[in-house]
C-alpha cells in the first residue's frame, strides 16, 4: 500500500493550510472557555471554514455518510496543528466522540448527530477510560443491561474527552461478564457504544468523572 500524496491530496493540504492561516489571522473576539471546558465558538469557526465537515464527507446532502480517508485525516490534523494546536485538539476530539456513531450507529443516529457535530452546534464526547481500565479496553467494567426500553448503565468513567459540556456521549460498556485485564471480549458480544446518557458528574477541570447507576439509555440512542 502506497502513502505518496497525489495531486488531490496536495491540494487538500494547501486548502487546510489556508484555512488554518485564516483562523490564526483573525483571533476570536469571544473570550476562550475556561480550563477543561469546550470552546464552542472555536468549533463554530472550524465548521465555518469547512474543517469540521471535512471529518465527515457526505454529512451535507443526500450522499452516504462515510469516514474521511486516513491520509486526509492526517493532513487535516497535521496542517491545522502546525498553525494552532488548540484548534487541532478541538477538531480531533469532535472526531473521537462522533466516529463511533458514524461507524456503528443507526442511520437515524448518524443523521441526527453528525451534521450537528460537523456544524459545531453539537459537541461529542468519548467515554472509554475507567478508574481501572484505560488502554486495555477489554478490561472495562461499566455494564450495560437491558431495561427501560433500552439499556441501563452501571459503573464509572473518567478522563472523558469533552465532558461535561458535550451534547452527545459515546460510552463504551460491557454486555457480558468482564474477562479481566489483558483478555479479549467475546467476539459475539463486544462492548457497546451508547449515546447521550444522563450520568451523575463529579468534575474538576482536569478529571471529568461520571458515575451511572441504573441510568436508562433508550434504544434509539444505543448502538
């Protein structure tokens, strides 16, 4: 597999570079959000420049929603980060929270949330890490059990990207007994991603922490 840039890729990189230069040349007149909070005006500026929609080709119009090619994602983040790392982080976290919806959500969920995320009107969060499970995702303990017309979540998450300000949350939960650290979850029942839970928050600017106890997530908000 080759990774050389073609003419279209180079043109895309120049376009991103131009957008990044425009972003830096005209600083926002809106005061930035405080530490650990989502900068919504920045997200709307990224959307207005076309950078957020570039994460989700097909978001606007009747075409199929799809992921951006990996090379385009690299170019998008690299050239934006060269000009403004804060803006690149904001864009990357939108993708992190919304891509599971794109990859595994229902068509209704994708049409509901992805245009809003791409326009900067909705903020997406990503909840994978737990007090005792991080990179070893197979060790996660938060449980999802059927109930209330959907799923009930029991457990805790921490280091939640874009929490507590997000509008939609991708939460990874287990639907089978935990296999323990280092083990792989059963292929027939992988962790579940759920959208828009209603947790009890315990937050500091650096450690968004959520606890769920029998919180119902309707089936139309669960993948």
